């Protein structure tokens, strides 16, 4: 796998997760918290809705994603361009419990975290194609959120969240299956999606009521780490994110939330090669409906764009993706 594809595979789950699952505390290697404001719906469907002491929530989510990218590599005075495509799907289960009226703890288990990527380019009159796959479970995550200020007493909601995700899942790079003019020349090997290193994060959100709903400003930071696979060292940089959400009640039991996000990924290295930092933005919308006092459903859609970035003096890359996630939430 080429270095940038490794970076994309490890970060795209974070981006798509952030777009798809607005109230999820964890996803992927440099995951971002996505934080939403407190509205007075029947169920506790948003992160600033603390569950209350002794109450529980189980969130089962299925997501699909896809994307495409374009790379340009300058070598010996000539430029080679290739196109890449990626698809993925995930299944996760989250459990949250209220410790006090202001403090919740969570555990997140990505049971399935699969991706497929394909790159194609023409060189020397021949058509080259490489395909890489990862299949397996993602790393567990433990989180906690605390409501510092609430609107009933302070006119705003302010929450702080913390997360620790150890390296619990198998981590192994995939090897690319390569074909030339349609004939397979090198068989590939399916990789494992675990990060191979632990990550920690902290996030905060400020929810401000307005005439059209709650306006929520968010910020988060996640640490990178180092791992070795196939004898090659990979170092992921820290990540930061900013978000803006507008949460509106369109009926007594239904909430509509458009959002935008901006992501900053630190520089990283693969072997002896260093790559520069990157940035991306996302747009999305979320719809939550309370079916009963014990059950809610949630649909999230998102779009992410990474503008053309010069990773080195002779290598550029751009990427865009879409995501869709369906969540079922149970309260007891």
C-alpha cells in the first residue's frame, strides 16, 4: 500500500464517522467528537442530554461510505496521475450509563470496520490497477462526558468530553493486488483495521439557544501515535477539529441538525518519508425521531472534501467522500 492510501484508510473512518454519526463519541484512528446541543425531546438523543443517574442507552449503528481521489506524482521530469476509489461499511454498538445527573460514561465497540480501495493509472502504455482491503473489528473506546453548565440555570449548555482508545483490535497493513492490462501479477493480502497504537482525546461544546434552534460550537483534539507493520514504521500526527451545528425541533419528537466541520491533520511519516499536514471540511445533516419513550431512530448523511494537498515536493493528492448511517437507540 502506498503511504497516502494508508493515511486515507486510517483517517477516512474518522471523517465519515464524524459526518454520519453526529452523537457518537468514537470512531477510527484520529476520530473527532461530534457534539450537539441539548433540546427538550422525549428521549436523551444528544450528547449534552446526560442520561441521569442509573439510566442506560444502547446505540446500534450501521454505516456505509464511499469516496474517490486523484494523485499526481512527479518522477524523472514526468508526471503520473492515478485515480483511486474507496468503499466501506461498519457496524458498531455503543453503551452509555448515567453515573450522576451530569456525568455519563460510555464504551464503544466497532464490531465491523471494513474498507476496499482501488487505484488505476497508465504507465508506459500499460494499464495498472491495485486493490487493497481491510476487514475486521475496530479498537474499543472508553469515554466520559460532564455537563458543566446547563441552560436551565446558566442560559447555555457547556460540556467537556474525554476519550481513551487502547489498541484492542488486530492491526496489519493490507498488501495490494496488482494487475497489468487486466492480468493479476501480484496477489494481495487483506489487512486488519486496528490502529496499532492507543489514542486519547478531549473535546468541548457550547450550545447557545436561538430563535431557530440551538447553535452549537465544538472543538476537539486527538493524539496520534506510532506503529510498525511489515517492518515499516508509521507515525500518525495529532488531529484537531472545529464544528458548527444548528439543532432545530421540526416536530414534538423530531430533530433536524445541519452541520459543518473543519479538520486539521498533523504531519505523518511512513518509513523514512515525511508527509506534510492536511486539512478537510465536511457538510452534513442529521434527522432524529423518537418513536417511543424507550426507542429512537437516527439517520445521518455527510460529505467530506480534502482539497488538493502537496504532501511532498513531487506528490499531491485530493479526496472526497460521502457517508450514510442508520442508528437505533434504546433507553432503559
